[in-house]
């Protein structure tokens, strides 16, 4: 069952669903994922599974270690901006659990230092 999986496994499922949703909406001429979206999905899964924080990882946007390359990070932001609002209608359980996971994820202390450095 989806709820019983580890946080990292749930995040992997949710991110792959968001990429699938993005690809279906923006690249409708493909069956399944297009080559670009498949590459992003494989890359994100590899990065998630090799996260140094394991299941105690902070939310990626607040993590002090950016393991995505700048190009892939930009692609993922684009995917999440497209898929995020649609998740609540198409996969409400995933959306609610994703929000809950983000609220309960450990906060990174070095992020607060980094944000105040340029203030």
C-alpha cells in the first residue's frame, strides 16, 4: 500500500506521476513518456535514491545540497508548476500526502543561514 512505503519511495512515485502528467499534457503525440521526460524521470529517481539524507531528507527546494544539475532543476520546477495544481484533481491522495510529507519533513538548519546571508 502506498501509505506504508517509506517517504523516499512515496516521493519517487509522486515525482514520476507528476512527470507522466506533464508529458501527457505537453507532449501528447507520444505513447507513454517522451524521450526527454523519460530521461528526467530516470535522473530524478537516481538522484532521489542516492540522496545522502535518506528517509530523513528535507524537501528538495530547502535542501542545502543541490544534487540536481541546474538544467534538470529548471526542468523539474517547470514540471512541478504544471503538475502540482492538477494533482489535487487527478491524484488527490498523492497531492495530500505530498503536502503532508513536505510539512513534516525535517528542516535544514543551513538553509536559514544561507537565506539570511544575502538579506
